C-alpha cells in the first residue's frame, strides 16, 4: 500500500459549529502550549484559573479534553511513530499546528473509547476551519482513516520498537537505573491507580471500596471513573488521596505523638494529615496562599488540626526548635510521570540542576529548625539522583551536625527493595507489581532520615 502523500486538495469546509469540535480545538491548543511552550498541564486544566478555551467548555467536554491530553502526552512517542508510518515524508518543519491536530486525533483513535469515524471527521473539520491547516485537510482525512484501519497490527509493533519518552529523559533514567529503564517506561505508559490513606482500618475500607491493602498501609483502587467525592467515606473525612510512595516519608519518623513537628512545603497537606493523625503537634508551612487554603480545607474535611504558616521556608525563623521536621522539597516531579505525563516534555536537565540547588538550601535550613537529638526527613518525588542522593551527600559531607539514620529494610515487609544500601528510600514506578496493571506501580520517591546528635 502506498503511503499517504502531502499536498492533496481539501474538501470544502463547513461552519465551526459541529458538536465536539470546540473540545478538539481546545485539546489541540493546550497540547501546543504544553509541548511548544513547556507549560504545566495542571495549570492549564485548573477549573478556576486555567486556559479560557478549556474553562468555556461544558463539564463533559472538559473531561474529554483532559482524557485526550493525558493520552496524547503519555503515549506521545508512540503516536509520533505511528503517524510517521502513515506518511511518505515528514510533515513540513513549520507545521506545528498540523502535528498537534494529528496527535489529538490519533490519541482518540489509538487509546480512547471514541468512535474512529468521529475522531477522523472532527479532525478534518478542524483542519478545514484553520487557515494554517486548510490545505492539509485531505491529508488529515487519509492519514487518520488509514491509522484507524491499521491500528490493531500497527500499535503492538510500535510499542515494542519505540521508547516512549524524550531523549534527555531516557538518558537520565539510563544513567540512574540501567536495565530497569524499560520497566519504568512501561509503568509510565499505564494509567495510575488511586491510592488512599485511611484514618483507620485500611482492611475495612479496602473491602468497602473494592480495593487492596498495600505494604505501606495504603488502600489501592483501580483508576477512578466517577467523581471522587461520591466514594463512601469521602464526606465523612475517613480517607484522603495520597500515592503509596508519598505516604512513606511521614512514616519514617516512627512514633511522634505529642511531638512538635514542622511540615515544610506542606501543601496540599497529605503528609500534614498523616502527622496530625499520628498525634503530632504540626506546624504546616507553605509559600502559596492558595495552596495553604486547600490544605486547611482538606484538614477540615478530615477533622484534623495543624497550625498553618504562610511564608518562604528559607526566611522562616520560629521562636523555638522542633522535635522533628519533614521537608518534602520542590522538585522536578519526574517520579510522578504516570499521573503527570507532561513532565518529560516540560522539564529539562537544567530544571533538575536548579531544583537540586534549591533543595540543598532548604535542607540546610531545615537542619537549623530541629533541636539537638531531633530528626529531619528529607524527601521529594523525583527519580533523578541529582535531586536526592547527591543533595544528601553534599549536606552530610559538609554539615558537622548531621548524621544519616539508615532505614531498616526488615521494617518494610513487601517493600524491602526500596531501601538502598545507604539506608535511604528510593521507590520507582515499576515497584509493587500486580497481575492487574491497574493495581500495579507507584510514584518515584526519595527519602532520607537525618538526625542532629545530642
């Protein structure tokens, strides 16, 4: 079969009024903003302050746009490889709008429960309504119809032969994890499950919600399809959403009931809630007024308390030192690609290096906030050792009052492999395997326990 050629004449275009067209246009615009302008997808999809084209849509169309973008970014390299096989030569170098349009349509055809005909027809309609793409409308029609016909045989071949991440990201993973890269990338291509931290009785809640209990004590459910707020226990404040890996750092303190604990960079408050539930007297510190407001709302729903302080952590000088400090530092978030597939396309090695420098400053300051004999837990959700092991090593080498307290693997039955030779925590997305892909994996996290000796 001959491959599709560029330059065919389009059919005459119809008015911009077809149902579903506005959603596809919004998805294409946002995909361009993420990929070309390195803009975070979360901000664009924020219901209050997000992209105007997205906020103007009806709720059902917003859900569709979100699903399209998550699939288009999660499988971006596979989609690119599949589209390239539909053409006899690459798209013109400047045809970015055309490329994004094709990616949005291909994401529907290959990965979403959208009728192929609807995805194709709306993409053609969109091309005809855009002066930049109008001359390519016939090409769009031919490429996507062929993709729909051949996807069953094409996609497995593409997946087996194409690494689904940008080169810089694969290089960083390869340097850190060697032959585990393929397993990590495979985990990134899978929609993540929903993990909950319960206030009590995880076994009971797992049974009630149809989930399983993980070695962390978290309750895991398959990816949620309906509103989170309608699940049993939400309104009553019996649980909160928190990836299993994200629940680990707060557990590293051991018993902290009655202790004064500072949670730095605390919002949205999952770890704050853990510390408060454990009986600590918690001070939650965050720079963002809005994020701290959400933290307060979360604590109110859960019936938990913490003192909230809005300030720059680096400028904060409390009147007396704390018994313990949790610093979950700002990072590249490369450990959360399953949930945020835009990250490999919006971050870079330069971002990682800048964030690592900030983390080191934050960790050094955190050590000044804890009393002699107290403990600091440093953590972040990056997969890159530059933001974890390297930061800790520099601080421990130069700080006269900082000593690593190694985590004991035997205390983490079922997750012994996450404890490093140095005694730190390092989780990766390929951990917690399960026969059901919807119940497997976890976020990438790093955590280290550091003490100030008496």
